[in-house]
C-alpha cells in the first residue's frame, strides 16, 4: 500500500495531519503539494477542493479529521488517543475546539487580511468567535505543557496550527491576539512550541506564511487567484 498526503506548508489542516505523522514516526507516507491545487483538475479528482487529501493507492480521502482518525487506526502505536474512553473523549473535544471553533473561524477570517476593503462585520463576527473560544479553551487546556494526558495527542495536533493562525493572522485584521491574556493557553502555547514535532510543523507554517506574504507583495498571489477563478468559470460553463 502506497500512501501520499497532498499537503501545503501554510495549510493549518494539513499541518494537523503532518504533526500526527511526525509524532507517530510514520515514514511511509510521502508528502506532496499537488501541482494543480486550486484549479478545476484538482477539484475534478477531489470534489471538496481542499487539502489535505490522503491518496491510498489512488483512493483519495479528504478532510483532516477523517484522515487523522484513519491514521490512528492503521498506526495505533504510539497512541495519540486516551488510555480510557473518557480520556479519548476529552482529547477529541480539545481537537474539535482547535479544528472547528478556532481554525475554521481563522480560515474564513484570513481572507480579510488581504482584502482591499476589510469587511468589519465579518471581522467582528469571526474574530469575536475566536476570542470567546480561546477563553473556553483556557478552562479546559492541560497545565503540564500538553493539551491533555501529559503527552502529545491528537488534541495538540489540532491546537498547534490553530494557535499559530491566531497569533500570526488575527492581528493583521485588527483584532488583538487573545492568547497572552489567557494564562493557561499562553503557558501551553509557550511550552508546546518546544516539542520537537510541534516545532517542526511550526517551521513549515512560518515558511509557508512568508512565501504567501511575498507572493502577495509581488502580485503573484493575485494572479494565481484570478487564473484559478477564470479556469473554474470556464469549467463550469462547459459543464452547463
């Protein structure tokens, strides 16, 4: 069985799966950025149109949470779930906070950081959600440098890219980073960045962010977005 993860440095959802791969010591999954990402050809093969996608001998599996659970089943050691059903439930709750309550809001909000005219209504709505959910996370996060269970779990894999997005993107839309004001989250964030697997993913995320910012500065990103939109419109027209 040959597996390939279609990924991208700046994709927080891809980073979640990459951190899991690194922490579990999986060496037989190739990481690759699809050359046709964002174009109709990619969406034809991957209808959701987003990364990560896990290619298993040509069978493609989308959605980071689904991929993470699948990898946990086929590579059960070392476990990134709990020792008991209740512990696993807590891990999954924290992972959902990272994925849905934080990362999803940040993903939708990130477009405002490069908008010619910022939509303050969107910023207030989504930014407010992030700030409130960091407050909730502060009450639930571990106090020993890990999200829970005293070791790296699937919760950390979701929270690391989510907190990266908050720290690096939220201030660019005029919303103060809420992490420093929440002592438990701030302590966790400082500690988990020293973990080797989290640090590796954060290097990739920072590299992707700098590449994106340079593309925005030199106009390449706008051209790519326009080309993708034109190609999709033409494909939609052909499809009737």
